[in-house]
């Protein structure tokens, strides 16, 4: 199927932006571009623009589409990675049962594969980022939502139908917990995503708790603003943040017991407040994880930043090709 040493196209379909990169199998980016998703246009115009962006990036790198070894696609789930179908992209309304792999293969004429954005990010950090050299790692992105990916023995864990690693939806609350947008209650994401750190702070203010955050427009009360208020000594912000770290740290402890990783990588927008996040999580892991699991695990910040999506898609293409040739 073409050029085995050729560069790989990574296509990242996000709720706010489309991003494309052409990279080597070592993760060196040869050319890249991004554009607003304009998600309200629906899938077909977005797929056409994505294919145009891919052609432009290949040309900018001085290559032709025939040089491209493979194409990886990363998108928010739920999706069917084996059949290459986006079932219902929660961050892109109207993307229901979209055969994205087929559409991209027809548009660009090269073989393509699909996985969800958090699994893709886990593979990217494993190959090119904070998890280089670690065969057993767990990646957690704490952003608008919370996503995860699990690498075991150097391979991405897929599960029975391709949905393993939905770590944002592990249950962290035994009572009637907060409702999660996945339909369940008490999920990690319902407390610790950036959206929910902000929402819990606003709910406490509405319930009459005093806070300097009251002075802000509700839309300005983001997780970042809550973290800033913690640094200024705001009591409400401190209480919400400490509860968030207890739940997040507890979830990381559970993850360590489930998978015995040598690295847990935390990424996503909320980890921008790293000074308030890594120490409490590491402390809780030290207190609660069984010593023989805690002794081997490092809790590290993600390294790839803006390129997580595109390099994730590239890593999906590499991982799928390697899985195909191994027994
Ligand atoms: Zn959930």
C-alpha cells in the first residue's frame, strides 16, 4: 500500500477547530495548518475543507498525496474505530453515523484510520511526548470534558467495541451525584472538568457563599479564574479546588490500581494551573495507592500542547499499522 517510509497525515476534527499536520513516523512535523471548525455547517462541508487543508499541507511540505504513507483521524467520540464511523460526535452537532474513514479515503486516495481524540492523545504522548519509553501508561485530559486513553504493553487498549479508557466517566460519587452530560450521575467529569469546576463555583455563589468571583460575569468564571482566586486566598475557590483535587486524586489512585502504569500523564486546559494541581494529586496518590504500585508510577504533565490532536492522529495511523503486522 504505497510508501512505507513516507510521511503520515494527521487530521484532528475538534469542536472549535480543524487541524492537519504532515509528520514523519518519528513525530517531526513537516507542515501543518488549522482553521475554525464552523461546526454548524454540518459534516459534508467540514470534510471537504479538511481534505483541502490536507492537500495544502502536503503541497507545502513539497510532497504529493502519493508520497503519504497513511492518514490518521482523531475526533471526539463516541465512534466505531474498526468501521471508521463517527457515531455521534458530542462536540460537533449533526455528526451522526458519519463514515469519515471512507469519505477521507475517497477524497485523498490514501488509506485512513480513526480513533477518538483522547486515545489518540495517549498514543501521541506515548510515542512523542511525556510517555516516551513507557510501555504502560494512562493519559487523562482535563479540559471542557475529561477523556482518557490507556496504553498496555505498548499498545492502545481498545476494549470490546473500541471504547475503553472513558476515564472521565468513572464514578467518583456514591450518593446521588451531579448529572453528567453522558447521561449518568456522579462521573469524574461532572466534578473535575473545567466546565464543572466553574459550574460548581457558580452554584456555591448562587447558594449564598461569599467569594470575590461574584464580581465577575458568570461566563468569566472559568476553571482558570477559580484557580486565580485560589492563589489570591479566596475561601470559596479554595474549597471548590480542594474538593476537585480530592476527587481527581482519588480517580488517579483508582486508575493506578486498575492499570499499574509506570506513567500517568495529565493534560488539557485545567492542567495549565499545574502549580495547584500536580502536588495535591501526587500527595493523594502517595497516601492512598498501594506502595508497590505507587513506587513505580510517575505523575507527569503532558508535553505536546497544541499539537496533541494532529500528532495523536499521526500516532493512531502508526499504531494501527503496527498492530496489523504483529500477531
Ligand atoms: Zn459521564
